[in-house]
C-alpha cells in the first residue's frame, strides 16, 4: 500500500484525464478518532490477523489505517475507472427554475455505469485486491441490489466466482437486479435462506421475515468462512469502502475549483455511509482543519433511522452477531425494517467515521417518509430527465427543502447533493407510489426498543 499524509493541493489528486491518483482518508483529520473495532470474543481491539480470515489483506490494511491521508489507487483500478469516470457534476437548472429559488443546485451523478450506482468504485478495488491475493471466490450481501450488481461486474472482469445473498423482500421487489447479477455470472440467493446455519436460525425465529442486510451479512460471512480460497466483501459501512468512494468527492472538488464554486451545503443519502462518506471526504477534511464552514446533511429513511433515532454504541454488523464490534450509530443488529419499506437504505448501523463526525457535531442528520421521498424523486425526474434511485431521492428531498428555504430567506446558497444511482430497476416501488399504495411505516418506540435490546453489553 502506497500512502502519503502531507498537505497537498487538489491538483495532485488528478491524472491528465482528471482521474484521482489517490483515495482520501478522513480519519487523520478527526479531532476525536473513532473507537477501535473490537474482537467479539476477547473484546480487545482487532488486529490485522483477526480480520485476515474474513477480508482481503490489503482491505484490512486500509480498514485499520488511521494515519495516512492519501492512499494510492492501483493502476489496474484506475484503468477500470476510466470506463466511466470522471462522473458528471451537473447543475440542476431546470429544478432551480421549477422551485423558483435563488439557490444554485449541483449534483454528482454516479449512475452512468451499468451497475447504475457509485458502488462500482469500491467493488472493483476490492475484487482487484482479492485477485492479487489469489482469492478465487467471494461472497457478499446486497439490499436494493446496486452493490451486488457492481460486485458481479467486477468479479466477471477479474474472473472470480461470486455468491450474493440478497435481502428477500428486495429480491421480490427488484427481480431485474437479480437478473443482471446472474447475467454477470453471480449466484443470487434470497436471504434469509435455508442454505446456511445462520439463515435457518433466523427463519426458525421469524419464518415470515422479509430479511435485512444484517441477516444477509451473517449468511455471506458463513459461506466465505466455509469455502476454500474465499473472502467476504461488502459495499458500505467499513472504512476501506469509504476510502474507495472518496473518488466522488475528489472529482467534485476539482471540478468546482475549476469554476470557482464553493458549496455551502453538501447532502448525501445515508444507509451504511459509503456514498455520503465519499462525497463529503475532501470538504469535510477542510472543515476539520478550519479551512471551510460547509454544512453537511445526512439523510436517511424514517423507517430505518440509524442517525436520528439510533444509539451511539458498540454493535455487531450482522443479525447473527458474528462480526467484530463497531462503535456506531445503530438501531441494534436485531432491528429489521418493515417489509413495506421500498426506499432502500435498510442497514441498521452507520460507518464509524461518519458516526463520530455526527456525534461531535460536524454533520447534521434528518429522516424522511418514503412517500415524501418519492414525491421529490418524481419532481426531479420531470425536471432533470433522470429517474433517480429511491436511495438517492432522500438527498434530493433534502436539497429541495434547502432550496425552498433559500427562496423563503432570499439567500443565494450553493447546494451540492449526491445522485448516487438511477432508479430504472426500482419500478415496482415507483408503480406503488404512482398507484397510491406505497405506505409509510415508521418504527414505534417499542419496535426500536426490541432492536436496542440486541446491543451487546460493551461500553
């Protein structure tokens, strides 16, 4: 791993074709570092050796690297990025006109690759490291399907077998995502399933469950542990994933620097944190150094409100409680969103760096009901011509609200949000919204209490 930690101007990040040369790690700039990941058996900080049986070795090094601000992107990964990067930074002129706002609205569009989302930025990096290590098979989980699709593409590119456990309700709502993964050669299994001990245990306790990412993670880790030359990979939550996604923010920073633009507000949808963390990385680093006063807003669904109603605590990453413990904002590994929730962002916890930033007041958070999110998505589609992913539409809703607040106050703010993907595989959810059958199921305090009851007794 080639790393640097010196202060550098933005241009050093870019190659001649405007691709970043390095990923950016926010952790060295945090005044309060995230609490260490703990081994679930010893409750001591995880060592690299603890994580090697689960993750690829280079990903482990990046996961535990809290010292280096810059990590060099391998040439093979940059070559793959050139297929679809740099991604567009777009000014939403038509949306501004419809809203009649003095605000200037920009969005970074990550849906211009076949996977339809930002997930490919980390998928290709993780699969590259697996290939370099001699790994021949990978397992993973996916919720809405963007991560599974991206990983299937990356595995096909490098010739590695892939098994994907897809949240059962998502596999039913989004069958075409499953078809794309299978087209790229992945085996897709609705989760929880009867193919693993973890899945069978969950089904015995909750036979009618629609599943969750926590369930799917348990199954994917079990399969990886029982397969020779195999490792587990995931598309959000972990620090090395945020590192890879920093290409998003670095490209935005470079483009805005060229045009003399400085964002006042940066908004990202938040499930596990990969898109949000990647978008804000260079701007948050400047704020932490006292070089900017940007507002950052994390937006999540009201049906899975990790930031806005969760607890800042150590928790497992999976329902089966087999993963290391991470200090994060969480609803408890036993929390499972309602099956009627179609808007994505279904994970029970949040990345540890983003959790620390939120806990220390460097970032705001808000949640929205999914009908309000789809209303914003429809307005965006009609004005800007792109059908957004339901996940991304949480950020769109917040951007619209901020722009309307500017209209009320007369302030001319510059708003940036992440359009993390397209919604063309989410038509069942759009059909339900258009038909008026999409429901807003908000967890009660009692439902959240059941999730919190699964938190481990660790301070």
